[in-house]
C-alpha cells in the first residue's frame, strides 16, 4: 500500500517512495524489493481508491514492477506492504536528508530535471 501523499498524486507523476515493509507472503516483492530502500515510482490513474504504481528497480526506468491497489477488494488487499512518499526526482519535496540521499544514490548521483 502507498501512503495518502502518493495516492493523491496526479496520473503520470514520478516520485520517490521508501519501502517500509513487504508482505512476507509476497515472494515476488521480497525477491525484487528491499525494506529501507527508496524507489522511483510512477502513479498510474487518478482514482485514489483504485490505482496502480510502477516501481522502478533501477534508474534506467526499463525494469519495473506494477502494483495495483483496490480498496474495495478486501480479499486481495495487501495491508502489510507499505511505501511512503519521500520526494520528487528533481530533488524537491524531501522532508528527510537521509531519504533525499537514498533517492540521489538510486539515480546515480544526478537529479532529473
């Protein structure tokens, strides 16, 4: 699940989110993602209650996974994995210098313009 700051972003918006937890039953997420790491993400769709996010696995934006969330689908709802909005890929919006540095490291040392 993504926090409210991420859920209410406009469609197509790139942003960083820090992975705070991963559902232990999700073998794919556990294999590809790491708790504590900041990931570049893209919001897909405008509905904050039914949406998708691309989580890019590296700065090339070629390798990614897509996560869909539907708050009305309680049976398949992942309430364990948590991603917290941390800032924008141009270096703005970060409330933590630690998260900002993690994002800059993810991008290979250069912010997007």
